[in-house]
């Protein structure tokens, strides 16, 4: 039996990361992978790096990481709505200013994908999709046929992604699976402050378990307040409802939220 | 001809988006900027049969289609549209581009039921081109504003959250004020979570006569695609099915050179970007999709990978 922990967007939520890594440490995993987007939204971006290093987490590059490393002007989320762009700019500028040059350079050394062969099960880990670092794979806009095409095209049986911030798992039959591992950085627009990571176990078949993480979100909100981050970001951490970056949500995911 | 002046050719990378011109060019209104000259008397394209639409959906699903779009004309003029939506939603997220005027309470009820039963998203895109009756109806026709708004509100009240699609008919500097005005009017009407998509005006169809001085001889050249992310062009990821064959994209439906065949296999051929509308698509990127399905960014395949 082989078990991996899979962590999605951390978004500088160092408190959730610390709690999740303590939980992972009790679960006898072979390795922990982070699928990218270490920064965004949250406070003190440099604090996640030592935590990841101490726990030996193997990281991939997300679009945020790619932007920081290559000193792009924005996060590459592709918003067109002026309000979403306004908050994306605040988040990116703060994260850029507060991520050390050494950490920015390190982000640029991370691979954009990672392949594993677990007793013949071919796994592909990436941030957005196998095609694009910033392609959103939402549950309600990723039909089975399209996912099979992605797996065929990538020569993979199991595909693991993040980028959207909301977890899901599709068993396509025949040992083929696609997993969006969700995000540790902010709640998933469900009205609760908890966040999530995924455990993937392969023992001849593939099992996916999503693990809720209850962390000290009020302390994180206090950190964000001290750093003068926007009240809208703090509200999301406290309430669990997304307040920004709403434009990219498809109908089903948007309708479940409050805003 | 060199790469600076000759039109570029783009391959279909994957059929992400199947567009279905389900009602042909038949429409209950006659907008002044309509890019394919739809209207009550337009006969360039006719209604598709339920059988033809079902076959197109099945063929696209077999190719791993990602999204299905119903367009026209006005799709709700088709007597079998609701059955077609159910057929599409069974295999992929589905979008209906409508003027909203025919969305009665019973139709909104059925759409809401279809949406809630489906695993995939149903997006209702309602066109509105002004935030007042005067501004909208000058473009879309008398009485249209009131009925479109009522239709949008019927969807919103059922949590279908219509995506309000607006063609930009103002200067860039006015964009924020315009968006704020649309948002306020939609909220006041009962769409309490407005979703808005702004489209550029297209140099096609009636728009050519609405706006004087449009440049008509530009094309997308090889040089323009140097370093450009081709996934942002519709022709790299979409095809349009009509009752008269398959076209490279919804915008070029009046150009015979853009008709690529009668089957998706035939229509998988590459296309030369020789029209002014191609330049608009190149300039704005993925203009017809709900949001950018492919957002410009690093290509995973081109990046180093650890094994």
C-alpha cells in the first residue's frame, strides 16, 4: 500500500499549513506533495517556506509561484472583472513585496509537473491542468469525456490538480481518476472556515479521502488585520464564503456560495 | 507574401467547445449590431432537427468535448430546445445564449430543474446592451429591455444566476461607470448577484453598417502569432454546427471559406485567419466563451518536469 498526502493552494495560510502538516505526520504517508500557489490572500508569505522544508514537502510551481519567480505584473488568474482585478492586484502586490528574493528564486526552481509510477499506476501531478498551469478544472465544467481525453493525452491513470480552490474527485472507471485536491489557503465557499487536503492511497485500487482541517482561523484573521490586508479577504477566512475572485466560478459553484 | 503580411493558419488542437446554431439565424428581434444578421425574416440558416443536434452532441462527446453552447438566432424559438439542453447536459456543461425575452415562468422552472438535476453547469447567457430602456432598445429594438430584464430576473430568482452579456458600445474610459450602472440596475430589478460579461463589438454583419470607418482589410499574420498563445483563438479549440454544415467558429458563419465540412472529422482541418473578425478574436482572446477556458500562461508541456 502506498499513501500520499496532497496539498493544494496554501495562499500564505501558514497556520492552516502548520495544522495540516501535524495531521499528515500522524498518517504514515510515503510523501507529501504541494501542488503549488504557496502565496496569495494571506499574511507573512515567507512563513510557509520553512514549514514546507521541515516537513519535506515536495512542491510544484503554481501560477502564483511562476508569477513571483519571473516577476510578472500579475498572478495569471486571468480576471476581466474590474472588482476581481482590484483585489487580485492587492493580493499579488502584498505577496510580491513580502516574499524574500531567495524564496522567489526558489519558487522558480520548482517543477511544473511531477510523474510517479506506483506499481504500474501512472500518476501525474500538476497545478491547473496537464495543458496549462492556470487552466481551471472545476467539478461542474469538467465532463468525464474531457477528463479521459486529458488522461489519454498525458499518458496518465491518475491526475491530481488544484488551482480552483474547491475539491472534487471523479472515478472514471478502469483505474482512472481525476482529483482536485482543493486548497489549504482558504475555505471552499461553503460557509464554514475549515479547509481541506487529500490523502491518496493505492493498494491495487485508488482511494481518495478528503481531510478537513480545523485550524485557528481567528488567529489568521488577526494576522491579516495586523498586515492591513483587505477586509474582504479576512471575511472569507472567518465566514467560509468567497468574497472576491468570483468571476471564474461556473454557475453551479457560484450558486452554492453567498456572493 | 511573407510572414508579416500573409494570413496565419491555426490547427484545431482539441475540440473543447461545440457550438450549435440550433435556431439558425431565426430571431424574434433584429439588433443593430448583430454579427450574423439574425432576425425575424433571416433565412440564411434554418432550425436544426433534434436528431441532428443529438448526433452532433454524441460525436463531440466521443471526442472529449469540454463545453456545449447553444446559439442562434434566438435558441428559445426552437420547439425542442429544452430536450436538446437535457441531452447536452448529460455529457457536458452547457450554455444557452439568449435574448431572455422568451423566458416565461414555466420555462424558467424547467431550466432550473434541468440545472439542478445535472452534474454539470447550465449557464444562461442573457444579452443586454444598455442599462436603460432608451440605451438598450436603441440597439436591440423597442420593448426588448423590459422583457429581457424580466427574463433575467426569473432566472436569478431560481438561483440560475444568468450571465449578462453586454456588447461594448462605449469608450474604454467609460467602462467602470458603465459596469457600475449595469450592476445597479440589475440589482434593483432583482438580480442580486449580477454576473456580467463584456464583449467587444465585432466587425461583422449589421455592425459594419452601424459603425462607419471600420477597417476591413486586416488579417492575423504569422508574425502576429509569434509568441502568441494560440489557445486564445476560437479556431484552435471550437467548431460550430449548423443545419448547413460545420463552420470554424460562430463568428465567421457568413463566410463560405469558413465552412469546413459536414462532419466533425472533416471540420478538424486547420484554418487560415483571413478575416477582420479574426483580428478582433486575436486582440481580445476567447471572446465567445463564458470565461477564458484557456488563460494565457506557461505551457506545462514546455516546462521541466521531475520524475
